[in-house]
C-alpha cells in the first residue's frame, strides 16, 4: 500500500469567512485572533481567496486544499501546538490494523512477512486506544488491505465518533462489496490506490484488470454519497505525459489526488524503478508544467508540491505521521521499521530522531515521500505564510534553478535489521500463544475440577 495518507480535495466553500470585505493579500497579526475557530476561519479565507484567484488565472497548475471543516480544525490544532512550544507533534496517525493484502505490488515492502505475522490483527479497542493516545486530528488507515479486516467497519465508526478525519486507504478490490459497512460522513473518505492510467496501474499492482475494478469502485462509492480521492505512487519510467493524462482522468472522475514518489523499500520485489531525488524533481516539474490551466485537484499543500518540484530544501518530519501497527509504535516512521515502542509517549521520547533523514541515514537518501515531508511543508507554511500564499496564487515554479541538494557525505550507512525484527516479533507471537494456551488449559482444568467436586 502506498505511503500517502490520502486526504480529500477542497470542496466548494459555501461561505467566505470575511464575507468578501477583506481584499486578497491582507495579513492579520495572530494577536487579533480571539479564538482558535477564528484563526481557522481566517486560514480558510486565505485558501478560499487562493481558489478564487486560481479560477481567474489559468497560467499555472493550481493546488486546491481540503474541506473547510478540516482546514479549520487542522489549522487550529497546529497553532495550538506551536503556541504551546511543542517541537514535535503528530499531524496524521498512520494506523495499520494488519499487513495482509490481496495484491502483491511490485514496489511494496509492507507485506513481506511470514503467515504468523500476516494473520495478526489489531483489535477495535487497540485501534481506538492508538487514536486516543496519539491525539492527531487525522487518521490514515493503510495496510495491507484494510477492508480484509473483519472489524474495519467498527474501527472506522469509532474514529469518526471521535470527530477525527479518517482516510481509509484501499486497492478497491473489495470496496463495492464492503460499502454497506460504512456511512457517508464529512469525517470519512476513501483513498483508492490508483497508480496512473491502466497500463501503469496494472503493471504496478501486478494484476490485469485492476484499473477497471478501482475505477468502478470509485464510481460506486461516490454514487452512494461517499467522498473519494485517489493515492498515486510514482516510479522511474513513468512518463510525465502519462501522469498528466492520469490527472486529467481524475478530474473527470471528480476525485482529488494524493501523489508521491515511491520509497525504495529494501524488500520490495522491484528494486530497479525507484526514483532518486534529482529525477523526482525533474519529473514533477515536467508534470506540473503540463498541468498549466487544468486545475487538477491535488490534495497536498502548495509547499509540498513546491518541494517535489525542487524549489524547497526540506528535511523530513518523521514524527508528523507516526505509525501504529501489529508490532507496536514503529520507529522512526511509516516507511522504516527499525524498532518498536509500546506506547506513543515512548516512541516520541526514546526515538533518536536526529539519526534519521536525508543527509543523516543512507536509507533516507532519496526519500521525498508524502508521509515524511507533508508535515514539514505544513510547518513551513506556518513559518512563511506569505510565501505559501504566493505559491497558492501563482502555482508551483517549473523553471529556473532548484534549491540546493542536501549533502549526503556524512550520512551513516544503512543498517539492515528486517530479519532480526521479524524473528523477534515471531518469538513474541509464539510466546503469547503459549501463554494463552496455558491459561485456557488451566481454566479448563479448573472447570473440570469444579464440576467433579460438585
């Protein structure tokens, strides 16, 4: 499953918070805000003005944001963290209730486990405890394939009841069959894995006909009132023209798009088609140039797209999208599993965050994935609101010099710990199974003794 969290595109905003009286470009000091809600409303006003300006100016490809409700809540949450002086805080919880999948994608490194691990599931209680423990305003549910989980309906219902925004990531093979488990909600959206037009998607998921099944499921979900977007992972050899054609298709389908370069999983079957950083930047510049005037519904912040195009020098924010899976809280991020913590607090306090990231660790050298850098982009937007506003108005720059590359000369070499981690988890699983069996046997013996005594 892709690393994209997959939150949906900006819906048409029915109200403009300033009632149209404030001219575009006016910046209000934070001291003016009497409440978090007012801050969210002003943020929404800026995004609305950006959207309005983009309708009148088709010189550049535009980035539309997320729903007004989500913009307000997430903006208020981020500001609270900043004013509280918190250096590290989560934006999106990556909740993996299982690793089992019904596809074997060539670029996936998430499902290469023994059956004893693939058969493990997080319970409803474990999932909801993770949501409460983490406290992030958004929850992405990747996998594996979440719709395989027999209690996925209850998991989603519990998260929505907490008024968290839920992005349920799926390859859509089971989506039409499982739609009855869910109810349309402004807090729920399906993020369908679609890696381009038919030729590229079917090759990526190693399944002929996968594209048609995904598109049919998208249409079925939208027909029942659900919000749907697609998440797309880009690999080397994917021409810019084909990506642009795919984005045109998503516009016709009426869905937003989360798009990100693939991460080079060490256990992925296909190791030849992962993009390096330079190729990523050049490819996205070509794509965005082809999108001039088309108003694709890209669900990322303008800052993140500007980063993909090589105009920003960002370091990743691995704690921005912490991962909870069947092993525990994964260190250090969604893409790298080099250790696990028992609690979210332990994850945040014991992970050596400075040991990871581009320029620090070999495995991170070429990563430009959404799950590592969208949180960085959000922080950059807060620190440089005028620059972010300019990107929203003018679009992503696709020509001229790129930002300097991060120096890789001092990065530490990769540590390959997958096998040892798997063996450790298998040992824990077997030990737990032995304890559970012993407890059941003891209870059975006690029951039999009690019956005999009676």
